[in-house]
């Protein structure tokens, strides 16, 4: 697999994603009313036949997941962002005190994903100084076993660079990950922007 990013590039990407995904964590706090703990962004280079468990290294051993996908473009290149949550914990969270939504089930996950993904992507584009365009968010799966989960096609095209941050809530059993899936054309755009930032 071709490695477009040096160690310095990966450090810069990790810091940029930390800012973007951290902003998503703040939005998640506003949405849930619960204190959020964040992992360090994990960067992986994956081949075109990657499985969901390969992509979601930080999710751990969960049985069923719910997946929302947001296709986006920065400049001329397209990519996907995924919000993947442990379904068991979503059911607990949607009834927790302080949660700012009356929606339940799939609708709750869709609303939570919209808040988390869009906040993070807007911050990501802002830091990189690239124009962002968003497609409608899609709820791909709700409460599905790992083996039945299909990833968006754009996350499976050629070599993909994935950046994952895991979110946990202090007061409730909750486990979710936000993943940016960056196919090779997007990696080139992001790399050029990172070089401008580091110059």
C-alpha cells in the first residue's frame, strides 16, 4: 500500500483531527448533557477490502452497532465520515436525564450523528482552509450485528486512510466512534493543506 504521509504528516493530521473531533465532542456534550471523554485520534492505512472491525479499532468488543454515514468533499475530493455507536448504550443514553432530544431509537442516533459529524467536519475544513460540501446524512444501520454491517462504497475504494476517535460518557455506559475515511484522492488534498499549515 502506498504511504503518502510521513510521520510528520501523520502528526499534523492527528493534531488537526484532534481539534476537529474535539469540537465534535463538545457538541456531543451539548446534545447529551453528559461529560465526554475522548481517545487520541488513531490513524490507520487500510486496503480496499477492509472489514468494519478493521476500520473501528477503538470500538472494542461490542455485539451490535448503529452506523450513520456522511459523504463530504473538500475541494474536488470526496470522502466519508462515519458515526458508529454501540446499540446497547444508545438505548440507555436516549433516556438519560439531560439528553436534549425526545427522539428515540434510530431517530436518536441520526440526530446525535448529525451533531457530532457536522461539527467535526466543519472544524476540520476550517483548520485546513478547504471548502466543505456535505451530502445528506444517511442512517445505514440501526442495532445490527457486526457481520451484517456494510460500509459506504467510498470507504472501500482503493487505499483508505482512516482517522478514528472514540467517545465515552462519564455517567453512562456509552461507546461511539467518529471515523474519517479518506480515500487516496482526498489524502492528496489533505496532505497539500497540511503542508501549507506546516510551512
